[in-house]
C-alpha cells in the first residue's frame, strides 16, 4: 500500500491549490478516504472524508465552503481543491485510508504528506 | 463537536517502564476510539482501533482499553523505538477529532 501526496507549495492568502494523492497497492475504489492536516508543531486535524463512490462527503467546519474533496477511482487518485486559503491553513496535508467498512473510520495507511504554506 | 482530552501532555519515562496515557471524550463515543503513534517528520501510525484491537504488526506491549468517555493506552515495557507522540482520535461522529497529543520522552 502506498499513498503519495503532491501539489503543496507556497501560496498567498486568498489563493488556491489543488492537492493530489496517488494510491497504489490496493483496490482504491474499495476504501473511504480522508484528508488530515497538521500545522507546524501542532496536533492532527481531520478535514474531509469521502465515500467509496464519492457520493457522501464530510468536511470540518474550518474548511467547509472553501475546500472540496473528490476522487477518481479510475485513476486511483484522491484530490483536495483548496480555495480562499488563509494563513491558518498552513500545514502538512496527509491523505489517509480508512480500513473500516463503516462510517467509523480507522486510518491505517497515511501518505508522507505535502506541505502547504500560506503567506504573503 | 466531540472534544478529546489527553493526559498527560508530556511524559518522561525510562526503557522498561510501564506507561499509561489517558484520553477522555466530551461525550460518549462507545468504543470508537483509535490510538496513533507519530515520530518526528513522519506520518502517524495506527496502533489500536475500536479502543482495544491491536493493529496488525503492532507489538503486543501496546494495549488499549475503555469505553464510553474514558480510554487508556498502555505500553507494558517501553522500548527505545516507542519514544514518540501519541494521539487518540474518535471515529464516532464528524468532525473526527484528535486529542492534543502526548509526547513521550526518554528520562
């Protein structure tokens, strides 16, 4: 199992970025997926969750209306479109696989993360 | 939102010690509680899920217990590779919140 995030970088406040997570080593379409972030020196914050088909999605209030999670099962990829970025969105962004088959996620595989820095 | 509070926030211990970290939820989460280990510069690693089930490949010196609002992670005999930060996370309801972390350091 491998998850590889990409797309991070330096962006100005109010700007946009699109993160990608390339999955391999498992049947991607069988698993729910999430994005979780970690600000520098801080703890973990779950931010979004998507069902296997993409038909059910959840967001944390901190990103709702600004971030959009999506997936392409044919391409084994997970995405996070981030708009209206703010300074406090600066973090390492991880994609994570949910090993459960219910709506009670257990994140058993994580990518290495991609750093998003929002600064003028 | 369900608030997760870990204690202590930091802990100094020696190799061979038995260590317990606690996690309290602001409301019942039944047994929907996971524990993760994170080392500097690395992604978190799942140790325990649904409060007490050991993830495959995780050493048996790690154990979890609890239900409702109070949970514990115990390391029965600390090994050098166990010095890290530990997080609890509730998977009962969105947003899936984490505790603030417990940093386990070498005494």
